[in-house]
């Protein structure tokens, strides 16, 4: 990613607007204040609460990532029509 510098002016309440500098998927930032006064913003994204378990379960997350990679590489299979019949919600 290319480094982009832009002069951002603070308003009367010492706020800045990131505008187009902020990627669309970023929902918040952690701010780090260095001893020399430099402020570093670390972008954060939110996930739905019902998906949090996946990111806490490395085995499941790796399985999902492998499945996505396999799909991208054309490694797919077809399920039988009755595959879901015995699955409980």
C-alpha cells in the first residue's frame, strides 16, 4: 500500500475528519500517543457477534480459509440432494 500523507486541520474542538483517507470497511480506530506527540491510528473493523466464535476457534477459522482457497482453485464437490435432511438447526 502506498504511503499517503495529508495535512488535516483540527476544528475548534480539536477534532479531525479522516474523510476519504479511511477505508470504507473501517469502523473505528485505536489511537496510540507516542512520547514525541505523534498519534498513530490503528484501524479496526467490527464483526457480527454471532460470528465471533469463528475468530476464537483457530481450527474452524483455518477450515473456512482452506475451503475458500479450495473454492478459488476450483476444488469443489457437489452434495447429494438429501445431504441436509438429517441436519438439525
